[in-house]
C-alpha cells in the first residue's frame, strides 16, 4: 500500500523533461505511476505516426472536385443537324388491281379440246400452254399436202431441165414411121384410083357387073381414108418432135410453178393451224376464269387472264385531300405483309367520281414491275405533294417525353449538354426526322447515350 502523503500528487506525463531538482529524484515515483507514464508516451507516438501517414496519403490524392468531375463524364456519340429536302406526303391505303383483263380466244374453231392444263387462280408465264386441241385431222391433211408439194416440184424440175435426147430420138423415129405410112397410103390410093378408071370403062362396055365396080370404088375410098389418117399421124409426130426440140412453153412452166406454190401455201396453212391447236398465254399473269372443258368443241373465249405486267394501285383518299393531288406526282409504296417491298410509282389518273357514302375518291397509281406484286394485295401509298428544304436529324437522337413533347441534348462548347425541347415533323427515309423548331443548322446533338444524360451533364465524345 502506498503512503497517504503521496496520494494527492498528480505526476506530469512530461515530468522527465522537467529541469527542476525534483525531476532528478526517481526515488519519489512509485511503480504504478511509472506505468501510466509509459502508456501516455506510447499513445502520443502512435497518434503522431498516424497523422503523418494520412497527411502523406492526402498529398498524393486528387482533390474531391476532380474525382467527382471525372466520374460523372458520360461517353456519347454526336450527330450534326443538317438541311435536306423534305417531302410532304398524303398517306393512303389501297388495293393492287389489274390494269387490263385479257380474253383468251380459241385460235381454231371446230376442233375438240383434248387437254386443259391450268385452273382458275394459277399463275402463268407468257407463252405457256394453257390447253391443247385435237390435231389428228390436221396432221393427215398436212402429210397429204406435203406429198403434193413433192410431186409438183418434181414436175416443174422436169420441165425446167428440158427434153432428154432419148425422147427426141424416139420422136424422130415416130416422124419417119409416119412419113413412110403416108407414102404407102399415097401409093395405095394411086393404085386404087387406077382400078376405078379401068373398071368404070369395063362397066360401060358391059364387061363386068355393077357389083364389081362398087367394090373397086369402096377400095379407093378406103385408100383415101388411110392416107388422110397417115397424114394426121405424121402431123402429130412432127409437132411432138418440134416441141421436144424447142423445150417446154413458158405458159406450161408458169402453170407448173403456180401449182407448186399453191401446194406450198397449203402446207404452211396447215402448219399454222397445227400450231393453233396449242392455246398459249399471251402475257404473264393469273388465270381469272376458265371456260374451256375437255371434250367441248373449241369456239369463242376459253380463258380470262389478269395481265401481271400492267398493275395499278387504287388508293382511297378523302375528298378533302383530293385538291392536293396532281397527275404524275410521285408515290412511295410499302407493304405491311412484305417489309422489303418499297416501290416508287406515279399518279396516272384521278377518278372524278366520289363515293357518296364514304366521301372517298380513287387515285390510280402506276406500279413498276415487281415479282412481289399480285392483284388483290393491300398496300400503303404516300403521295408526294411537295418538296421543301428543312432541318433534319437522325430520329434516334430525339427523346419522346411522357407529356408528348420531344427533346434532344445539344452539345455546348465546354463539353456539357443542354436539354433542348424540339418540335418534330415528318418521319423521313433513312431513319431521319424533320425538326420544325428548337435547332439550327450545324448544331451538334447527342446521338448515342442521350438516355443517360440530364441537363448540364459533362460528356466525353467518342
């Protein structure tokens, strides 16, 4: 137990630094007081070391302001406001219709229908066979006509080549034979006439009977007839020889040529009729009506065809908008069923009649060729009524607001952004949008990253 005389004495933690005579007397300190002194010195050293560490750490760190500034900069991409032509349009919907319905008639009448190869609703190509007619009779007639052509051609060739030497020699021999026959007949007639004279003298003298004279007279008349016949044969043989030696007459050649040409025309006619036994599609399109039936005799109309090469779009437009439409105005055409279908047409007619019930008018639009188009399709059309310059911007840069307004974030020179309200107009091709108010040409606005910004934010441009 310590002495009561020392209980009220409070030792100083820095007593070892005291230069008074008492500080040099360690004998006055008890063990408990010495322990407290050591704890106080250790605590002071620890506080000093901790303070020194934090001061060094603070000296190596950026200020709080710079840390916050770097951490709040948002990375964005920009778009520049430009001036571009803007088309004012009238939106309408309509149906694709055939500009022309073709009636396909039978090319040949009186022939039976053997085959019908298409049905209503089938799509056909130009030149495709739709039906086949009976051709057996025509094929037989064609074979006969071709044989007649060959015969006529052979005859004409014979006439054109002239007579052969064998035929001429034969004709000359016939002439000589006819001449010899004439000479013999003349001799027989001379002899017969002499007998008549002698018998007539004898008959006057009464030396012979009358019957004998009549017999001699008959012989003379027979000899005269034989001579006449021989002369005729000679004349015919002489003429035939002359014709063979002179060749065919021009009129004979002309007649043979005409006969050959007539036979050839007959063949061509039959060939054409055979071709007409196939009923072909005059255009590509769709079969709207099939009247042909197997076994019927072909006559009149066999099919109705919707011409696919001439399609129109009939747009329905309110009467109040009709005054804005003019002929030859461009029309942008799209389809809900075919997103890839984007065509450009032109107004080719405006129906002057307005439906009294719907108060709608029909605007006929010419359609270009497209494999995607079919009669009956539903399409959308935007009739271009005017084209004017205007402020445009990528539509992705415009942020719709809950109250129906729109805003963009415009870049400031200090790399901060301002929330700028804008008035939008037409939605344009290539994901552009018209800006009616709020921006000017060459303004730069945030394109990507705008959804994470607020007014006054600092940005980092990519």
